C-alpha cells in the first residue's frame, strides 16, 4: 500500500513538472566504493540526443488486434495516436459478463524501458462496452529517451470492481507498431556505475539542475538476469542526515529503466536547493519480483557532488 501511495504521488508530481524534464543532469564527482570510470557506456548502442525532444508518432500505426478474449470479456487494440502531448493506444473493452470489471495493465514497457506510471485502468459495468487508452505519458518517454514507439509490452489484469477479486491475468502481450521492423532503441547509460552484480546494473546519472523534489537524483537500471527483479534504495542519508526517500523500480527480464529518487522534507535538514546536496549515501537492494526473496544488498555507496 505504501508503494502504491508513493507511486500515485510521484506520478502526479511528474505530470506537474513534465515541462522541466529535459533539464541538465550533473553527475557525481566521486563514488565510494570506487568504480572504474566509463569512457564509453558498455550498453550504449547509439548516441542519445543531448536535448530530449517530443515523442514522434507521425506515420506510426498499429494493426487492429484482439489482445484478450476470455470470461465473456473481449479487449481489442485499435489505434495509436498523440493525445495532449502523451501517446495513447486506443482499446475497446466489451464486457459480456454479469460482473462489473476493471481491466488494467501491469509491467508495461516501451522499447524495452519500463514505464511505471503509464498504462490502462478501465472500468466497465456488466453487459456494457468501453473505449479507453493505454496511456504512454510524455514525461516517461522523454526521460527514457524514447522518440519513436516501436514495441509496447504489458500484462492485462481483469478483476471484479465490486469485490476486487481477480478474474484473470494474461501472459506478456506485445504490440508492435509500424516502426518496429529493424528499430533499435538508443540507450544512454552514461554516468557512474554504482552497482553491477547478479546481472543487474545501476548507474547514477546525477543530480537534476533545479527542482529538488522532482526525482532529484537520476538512475539508470538494467536487468539481464533472466528473471524479474525489484531494485530499491535503503538506508539513504543526505549530507550525513537520514532522509525520507522513494526509489523503487520493477524490471522484467531483459528490460531497462530510468528513474529518479524522490526525497522529502529536506528543508528540515537545512537543504533548500540542489546546490546544498554534497553527499548521498545509500545501499542498493535487489529482490526477486515474484517470490520477494532477497538476491543481494550492496555495501553502503557514497555519492559526492561538487559544492557550488
């Protein structure tokens, strides 16, 4: 429940601040334990643009396709289009059952990048139909460097909206757009690598330049472990004071993510601006996404930033 509440607050804050998402990011000047400097990011396939641009959906289409048909419920993906700066994959839901239902997405990724806030949540009364969108939010696409939507993957969850009992959950569904054939998503994993074990990598890209509450510390995550994992930070301190923070990312096998660490009530610690942050200490914890069993917890990692 705590994660859900934090996720809702984070999504709202990001939506309010999406106009500032292309701001400059300043990397840490040192990392302890020491990691080798990255002159050329290992997984970078092509150079990422220095300035983020609007996601482009011109000439990108999908073929209408039925993505779910069971329990007297049919879900069809119909189109992809720009919607108020975001991108929407149109869906129709036909509920032929006797139950009031919700159809939602989970574990959604675009071009191999997990997007925590994007997705579908569609309520449909018994015997009724609905038209809705799988929303791909501009701020998440921009943060991941996605300019062209080529492949979208997710699971569908169907549950009773009166009892909240699960009705069904699908295997992974893949939607390919007209841009998918031969498309390679640019990967920017530049920064200071702070964790690399069990085929999971974490890179600290740095501090955002202005807004202290808006995911101030940006991280790149990569999961090549062959199974779903959750990665989060614990025992976080800022300038040697313990800090209330939120950094949690769920990664399907073979996916990446770029997420910001949200830190709260820093003014109580005398930290008013980004320039006041000189040192952040944290540990990285990795757990199995399905069983919640521990995989690893790192030793304390110290990130030092240049004082202005």
